[in-house]
């Protein structure tokens, strides 16, 4: 039965996949007012909807996804990005940084890779594991103070 399940659900056990999309480059937006407003929103909320976002593919290998995005950027001159997303799960509704996000080949790529968010997505089971550690840590602190 397990082999049959794997046949029908080949992504079971896979934590993440890499979503590749193409967006209009901000440099291609003709109106300077629109560019300004887009940048204002982006720097305030770290979110850019894009004037035209095209879903292009899902990859299970990050290196392949980055290579394809970089090649397509060179070929088309469009902004191609790679975003890590959970498999068989959803991101929380609150805006969070989850995993990897990059624009391979773009001048701003390092900023995307290294950006810091006030919130992070954490799997519930990881939170449950941390909660289970709290009494143990409190006990260690109590014993250290007593000893």
C-alpha cells in the first residue's frame, strides 16, 4: 500500500518546492510616479504585487530552479524569481518570510536573499517541540541557582 501511495503522491515527504515566476521589471514601468509608489509600498511592507506576474513552474531542486530563472532572465530581460514554498501545506495568512526567495542574476538579488523580516514561518510541530523543552529548561535554571 505504501508503494502505491508513493506512486500517486510522489511529493510525500518533500518539505519544500521552488516556485519560479516572471514579473515585469520595475525599470520597465514607464511612469516615474508609478515606480515611486511601487517602491514606497515595497520598502514599507516588503511586498510587490508586480504589474504582471506569470507563474512559470515548480521545481523540486533549488539549484535547477535558480539556473532556469537566471537563464530565462538573460534570454528575456524580464525579472525571474525563485521562491521556496511548502509542499502539501499553506503559508500562514499573516505575512511572513518562509525559506528562500531570490532573483537570480538581478542586481538586487543579494538584498532579497538576505532580507530580514520581523516574522518567520515555523512548522507547528517545531513549536510543539519547543514548548516541551520549556519545563526542562526551567528545571535546569532552578537547579543551577540552587546548586
